[in-house]
C-alpha cells in the first residue's frame, strides 16, 4: 500500500511529460479506431464493443496495466495515468468496458490485500485477456448471500444494473455472510448465473441483471469495505465526463464558427458567445475537481471521499450543460439520430446517476465536512 499524504502537492495536479505523450497517442489512436460510426457499428454486436480495439489498447499502448503494480503483470504507473486514458475514452465515447474492468474490479482486488487473488486475476486484466466487473457494491445491504458448504462457497440472490454484467469474464461480488459483508470472485457459468441485459438509455455502457443460482465463488480478503473502490470509480467517471464535456464544447465551437446566419457566423453573436463562455468556465472547474480527485486516488489521500464527491457533483453538472449546448447550438441537425450529439447526451444522463446523483454527492460532502451536523443543531 502507498503511504497516505495529508496534503496534495500542487505539482501533482499538473500533467507530466509522459502523461502528455500518452494523451497524444491515445487521442490519435481513438480518433482513428473509435469514431462515431465505429461506436454505432459495435453497439449492434453481441459484446457491445470492438473486441479488437480492446486487444489493441492492451497490447499496443499498454492501457490495461497502467495502474497495476509490476508484481501483478502491470507497468506500475499510477491512477493518474489511467485517468488520462479515461478522459480520452470519454472524449471519443469509447464503449469498451474500461471503467468496470480497469477501475472497479482492479481497485477492488488491490484494496482487498489478497495477494493470491491479485496474482490470479490482475495479470490477465493487464494483458487484455480478462474483462471484469463488480456487483453488490452500491448498497449497504447487498442482495446476494454467500453460503458455505462442503464444496466451498456459493452465491445466491441478485444484483441489478451491473456494468458489463452480461459479458464480463470475472465478477467481484459483495455478498452477505453470517459474519457480515465480504468480497468474492466468480467466473459465471450459464447453469449457475443467469445474466439478463437491461435496456438502458446509454447503449455505450451496457448493464445487466445478475441472478446467482448457487454460483461457485472464492472469498477475497477479509473485508466487505468498498468505499475506496467506489470513490476511485467516481474519480474515473469524473475524468470521463471532463473528456466528454471537452468534446462537446470543441465540436460546438467549430460548428458555430462556420455556420452562418444573416451573413455572418453565428459564433459572432454575443448571446452564443455567452453560452459557450459559461460552458468553458464550468469545464475549467470540472478539470480542477477531476484532477484533485485523481491525485487523491493515486496517493491514497484521506481527502479522497471529499474529492470524489466534489468531482462527482461538479463534473456531472458540467457534462449535462455541455451536452445540452452541444445539441441546441447545432440547431436542427443537433436533434437528429444521425448526429453524434445524442450519444453524448445519453452518456451524460446515465453518468449522472451511476455512483450517486449530484444531490447525493452534495449531501455526502455536507456530512464529511461537518455541515450536516451543524445544520441539524
């Protein structure tokens, strides 16, 4: 485990040369390999994403192993490098299961402190041959029960709206035991785990209902504590939202600069300038909130809960604003099925509730900084 830092060095909030190079490589790669037409094409496939792209991200760029220690087959960088990947994937609306596999499942395994589980699963995540997700993390009382029998542990119950739940090879499940909540891993088989895809607003981020019917499972670590994993997920989602907001703003600025009405570009109208300026101000605030949350994850700072909820609130609201203007300032074409704007709107709306709404993030912040207690008094 890393040492905890009471404060974040301001230099850690700025990008390193390696991170800038990674961003350039990824932007070029995703522009070529994951454009809007490619996203639409692979949404119609059984797996829901380009599996060749997944393999290339792992093999050619080494994306999957960035935040995995070298002892488990990774390259030993930090969450800060992975956040660059997430921001660029959000910009391109890449629909590969980066969030459930590289953030949630990986962080859950690392935080468990279970070396055997890490040695078994993380090398396969790092080389791109294993996709993974988590289930039962979003509720105090998980809907899955773990039963111990003569043949080992088995899971019964259900978890709903599991990210990539219908396709993931490995599931890290938080389940109830007589001693309290605990983590387990399982590689689901059809006869003991029924997986039903859910119809969701954002088809680029598939979700499923999982029903465990005596699924064989292996215990992981000794604790069912997943707060740090969820906060890493919030920081990762914030980075994605910053990337998506940046795309929406850039695409809208380019459009209004060339679209003419009354003999001049609509971008020269003061009302349009003001609306875009509002998005830019919101985006800069979101970048700051996201950078701080990323640094807190990378350093395992005790400030992570505050940083993660602040980023969750700010970046969700920014993405919603940016995508609304993306549609509206494109005029009639922005409302069409053929234009990619609606895909970003869908991602923005679904992301708003993924790890808690803005209201829930603000309520948590109030509790964390003591405002809730003072208000009650």
